[in-house]
C-alpha cells in the first residue's frame, strides 16, 4: 500500500534533484527546468497532504500554483530568448554582467 510517506519521499527527492540542478548546472534553460521541477515537487506534496487529510485545500492551492507557473514559463522563456538575442549565449558564466 502506497501511503503519505511514499509521496513525500518522492516529492523530497524531486525537490533535491531540482535544487542541486540549479546549483550545479551552467545552462540557463537547464536551471529553469530544475526550478520548474522544484515547483512540481512542492505541488505533489500539497496534493499528497490534501489526499491524506481528505480535504480539497491542497488541490485548490495546486490549481493556483499551476496557473502562476504557466505565466512564469512565458515570462522566463521570454527573458532567456532576449538574453540569447543580446549575448548569443545562454551560459551562466558568460551572463555575469548586466551592462551592454
């Protein structure tokens, strides 16, 4: 039987993979994908708690989180595309100065 502990362990593992991906990766697209993975891990935990408690509160929060995440994806990708057009690279080391 799969219980709350299994879902929380999976959520923690996904969050850890995303966190270490943000810390260790050099490509802005990969960093952005790791941030999204962390967001999905938190929504998984909310749904698991909601299911365990028998309420719909977590599901409502997830609905709003996914709505905001859709807007975040549009804005984040637009920023990455603008940086690529300006600098011709998406490597973090080469994007360290905001001048020019």
